[in-house]
C-alpha cells in the first residue's frame, strides 16, 4: 500500500474546505481517498433519507457490487472503525456475486458523533498489506476532514433552502399586502385632508394614522423592490434629474413624518449644476433610505447634516449623523440585506435600506462609501457622475 504523508492529508483538507458544494465535492472526496492509499477503484456512499446510497463511483466495474445491504457488514460498520477486508473476509460475510478480481477492500466509515453520514469504499486488485498504526491514524484524520466538509455542505444546503423559503414568503406576502394597503392608505389620506386643519383629538389620531400608513406603504414597497432586484426586474427610467430637487423631495417626506430630528441641508450647487442622468423616483428612494437610517440610529433632537457639492468633477452627497455608529464587523455585512447589528435588533425596519441604496447607486454608475465609529456617528457618501461625465 502507498505510504500516506501528513502533508498529503493537509493539502487534501485545504482542498476540501475550498471545494464548492456540488458533485465536485463528492468526486474530490472519493478520488483523494483513492490516491492517498493507491486504490484501483473507489465508491462513495452517503446517507440520504435514512438509506445509504451511491453518490460517486469511479468505475462501472464496481457499481453493481456493494456491501451496504449485508447485515453482517452493517454490524462491523457500526463500530465506526476503518475496516480492512480480504476476499476471505468478504466470503465470510456471505456477499453474493462479488467480483473475484477484487482481492481486498478498505472501508472508511464517516460518522459525525453517532450519526452515520456515509462510507468510502476503496477497492484493490491485489492483496494489500495491513494498515500500519501511522497509516490508520492519518486515514482516520482524513475521514474527519471529510465529515467536516460534508457537514458544511449539509448546512449550506439547508441555509440555501431556508433563504429560498424566506424570499418566496416575502414575495408572496408583499404582493398580497399591496392591494388592501393601497385602499387603506387612500381612505386615510382622504380623512387626513378633511381633518388636518382641525385642532381636535380625532384630527391628531388621523394624522398619526396617515404617518403610520406611509411607513407601512414604504415597508411593503421595499420588500417588493428587494424581490424585483433578485428577479432582475428592478427597472430604471433615466432622464436629466436635478439632485438638489431629489434631496428636497426626500427631506420633505421625513420633515412630515419625523419632527423630532433637526435636518440641515447644505447645498453648494445650483439646480442646474446638480443635474445627473438618473431615475428621479429611484434616487428619491435612495436618499430616503439614507435619511431613514440616520434617523433610526440617532437620538431625537440630534442634527442630521446633508451636504451636496461638486467633488473633483463628481456630484457628492453626504449624509452625516451623530448616532450609535457601526462596528467594523457589521460594516462588512450591512449591504447584504435583511441584516441588522445585534444592538439594533429593537429598531424598526428590516435592514434592506442600504442594500437598495447600493443597488440604485451602482445602476447610476456611482459609488457608495461609509465611514463610521461606534458611539460617534456615521457619514455616508454617494458619488454620482455629472451630466458631462455620463455622456
């Protein structure tokens, strides 16, 4: 038998971690085991729905032959030890129609705790010598690496399925909510118009209802937008857009729904100078998302500064707050969508604002930068090309 080296095991373990979760993983597990011991054939059997089934076979010669259904073999396998079997051992197990050309088999069981994940069968055309203690330990080490790789594959598959179910639910829920919510918001809007100038308790109630209906409408719209992005249906209608007007529209929204924060808009450009090629509504949504985050993570009464200027030929929009800030760890994940830092779990929203903003900015050939320090504040900078650059 071929000598197994620790360096070979190390290389194999690194490769297992890097291999993507698909049939290539099963091929890699099997062929690596085959090469480690110099076997002629290899078969990988994995537990699928409580049954051990073929997942990979290196040659058609051994595909029909298996020890899986043999009760005597199953008892040996339950000991969770590497088995070295000769032709005589196979005959004792009373395995029918096993090919005579196979002189010996090495069986490597794959267990996670007491749960069996599968088995690697290594077939030899010649009688091979017994495993030395060193070879046994190194092969056992490799089997542990395989178990880790299979567990990783299982967890990733479960995670992928869970995300698919989540996205499907969000898509269905947001579509079903949109129609009744449109009617509810429409009637509340009519009530608000009739009662906004009256100084009564009912008028205040109606005002609160109107504000909350706007928030709920925005929430459902964000869910629909995330779904459209994932399906590649988030369309843009481009024209010449004054960014100054975009910011003013977004600020008007929040000045109405949020009177507890002090907004300071410093525009260092004229309406003409602030023009970009863009989708007006999508840009308003992007700026609204940035303002919404600044509001959520700031205390009532704190100042939120918005600065619009020309920065080396690019239009620069900076939104700065003095709120909780974002840790370095969270900065790497906040663009992924549906992500919220642990300390922000109680804050309203689903953590999709920055994901939507980033997608909109990218489709406008712009860039998004975030600078933040915990308990000091956050500065989000959006850079967009001017009309001349876009042309």
